[in-house]
């Protein structure tokens, strides 16, 4: 799996929603975690709900532009 970062999704994660204090590394940890819950959403998107290596619980929504490629769109912390 390859995580696709670009100026737009990094800006959304780090600047537009910087108050969430979520790093690209934490997003990648949730996406790579085999215990993360995965759910298909409309328009080819997927939602991952899982934990980082530090135990932080995140929800990450991604696009799937190609096989084995994930492009993060947004992420937020969850208590569940």
C-alpha cells in the first residue's frame, strides 16, 4: 500500500485542521494497522478506524485512486 500525499491533503491535515494535531505519520499508522476497521463509503472512498502506535484512536477517510494506493482526505480523533 502506498499513501499519496500532496499539497492539498497535507494542507487540509496540517493547516486547515491543525488544531486536531494529527500528523501524517499517525494517519499512515492507522492505514497500515491490520486491526483497523475498514468500511467502504460512497464514491470509492474508504473509512479506517484504528489506533496509532501511541494508542491514539483515529478515523481516517481516504480516496482509492488506484489499486494499492490511498489518498487521505481527512482525519479526526475518536473515543471509540
